[in-house]
C-alpha cells in the first residue's frame, strides 16, 4: 500500500463523499497527484463501507460534511441528481479529449 499524505487522503475522502467509486478515485489520485493507489485502499476511506471500520474521526467528519454539502447542492437543483450527472459527463468529456476523440 502506498503511504498517503493528508492532502491525498482528504481528496479521496471528498471524492468518495461525492459518490465517486473507489476505482474512479484511484484513477483521479493517479492523475492529480501521480500516486498509484489501489481501489481497496481508497475504499478504506469510505465510512459507509465495512473496510473503513478503523477510519480516524477527522476523516469521518470530513466525509459527513462533504456528503451533506454535496446533497444540499443537489437538493437546490430542480433535478435532484443533476450535479452527479454533470460530474459523470465531465469525466466522459475529459476521457474523450485525452483519447483525441472529440466526436465521441
């Protein structure tokens, strides 16, 4: 397992709180920080999963606050899941641009 700085841990916790999958988070950490992290290690920072039973209180608090804020933002949008769909579409657009397939 990779040793992670607090910045990387906070990034992982916040991404998981915004309903990103552990695989998506692992890829984002690699892109953003250049650190290879296993998806199982990312899952260990999601307090809704059994694998995070020993997660520190500060990361649980950050997760809960981020999740609450994310849900509040989506609640203020007429379509409750619009923020999530926009995040997915953005990821698809970035992926298509990286592949040079803008038509996709």
